[in-house]
């Protein structure tokens, strides 16, 4: 892990990985969405509205997975002071927030035809909305901490760990409390989803995840480059002062 | 060097203790919300522990096969919502969602009348976790029973 503590080594690896991740991800996602729109069959009760599944479920997975990654990065920041941890958490927050919002929006559009309502305050929907708000708070907090300079990354890291409590709540909300949202279709080793939906969904999830990974790498490179440029500017200003 | 390792371990222990406390607090909160955070009453709960009449509540269960009837006025429907331990008659006037049908899950928003009938002013359809193409919709009786079990 600390092999990547050296930003130069990380940047070399990230530069090599970004392109392949991005293009494989885009290709896989497009293929899966095309299957979802034109190939997959209509569902027995929901008809064609089931096709939004191929965006909704990957978005939910990445919204929750994003925060799990932030929590792991926060742990690495707090305990091991890993120099890239805070940068990784900041890089993840924006795409994570985007996918949480995408999950809420597609869910709402799906809920209208399937349930007969755009929104209800049941456990699953409410905890997912809370996740989106947590992302917004994390972005604001991390930006503010970054402006404060060195040593300011501890507060967002604590927030990242505390917010992780919401992740199991989202997952178990449909099991602990009766809710309008149905229980999970795919559990370990078992699927209530016909293969025609399942494999397309799997491909879409992997595709979106690869894009997510590429975006996070790009954002980490941007943050590192910004920090470098800022340091250089500061050094030059100091030199100008000395002259 | 040993000092640095010690500090690292100290931080790890602190963070783990904080996390355990945090998760404990979260679980306790979720546990205490068990009844409050539920989205609806089950039919068995409504039979065993009826809410006072005219308090707005939600009732969720399976629409009993063969129970769906339309009144002479053409817009009022009557059906029975049930689970394995109770059944509650429901009355609703209005347009039902597409997915509302006998043998499926539904959530009715409304009030319990004193005579035990639930008067709904809004109906929501619930769909189960099964995704089945149209061609495969003729489920076996065994599968149908599973569906009923999973609405709880």
C-alpha cells in the first residue's frame, strides 16, 4: 500500500490505467445499455419500464460503493496518514454524489409507473437521500479543509467514517422495516432475476464502475497537479520576495 | 522508529473503538425505530393491534385472489389485503396504479373505519424482487407461494 505513497509512482501507474479503464468502461456500458433498451424482454408486470433498471441499479451500487471507498480512504488517512488517502476521498466524492443523485432520479421516474408515486418517505428512499446529502456535506467540508492547508484533512476523514454508518442502513432498510421498495433481488449465490436481466445488469454495473474508476484517477491526478502548481507558484513568489 | 509505530497503533485502536461505539449507536437507533420506521401496518398487525379509527395510516399486504370487486358506481373497488395471519377488507374510490392486481402486493393509504374496513384514499402498488420476462409469467403454484411469503 505504501508503495504508492510516492505520488510520482502513483501518477505513472494512474496515467497508464486511466485510458484503458475509461474506454473499456464506456464500451461495456454502451453495450449493456443497448441490450437493456433493445435486447432485454419486457417484464411480466412492469412491461418496458423495467429497462431503467440498467441505470438505476449500477447508480445505487456506485453511490453506496463510493462512500464505502471514502470510508476506507478516511481510515487510511486517520491511522496511517497515507499521503494519497485524503486526495482519493476528495476525488471519489463528486462522482459518488452524481451516482447517488442519478439513483434517486431514476428511482423516482421508475416509481411513478411501477408504484403509482414519484416519492414516498420509506426507509430505503429516505436513507438514500441522506447519502446524497452526506456527499454534498463531504464535498463542502473537504474543500474548506483543503483551503486551510496542511493538516486540515482530518475533519473530513472523521466525517467520512461517521457517514459510513448510513451504508448498512441503506442496505438493510428493506429487511428491517417493511417498505414500498422491494427487498434485494440479488443476494450472495442467489438471484430472483431472470438471466436476461441479470447478465445485462452485471455488464452495466461493471461498465459504470470502470468509468467511475477512471474518473476518480483523473480527478486524483488533477488534484495532485493543482497542488504541485500551487506549490510552484508559492515558491516563485517567495523567490521574487527574496530578490 | 518504535515511537512512530506506537503512535500508529494508538490511532488504530482509537479509531476502532470509535467505530465500534458508532456502529453500536447506529444499530441501537435502528432497533428503536423498528416500529416507527416501518412504512405500513401488516394486515395481521392491524387485526391484532388496530390503530384508532380516523388516524391516517398505511396498510400493506397481498391483494387476495378473487376478492377484487367493483361497486355499481363503477369507480369504487373493494378487495382484501392479507398476510399469513390476518386479512383486512379495503375500500377505495379512484384510479389504481398499473401494477395493482390480485395476487400482488399493495399499500393502501387511508383510515380504518370503526367497522374494521380500511378506507383508502390512495393506493400504491408494491412489486416484489422477482424480475421475470413476460414469456415466463405462468409461475407454478410453488413460486406463487414464495411470492406471498416474501411480501412480509
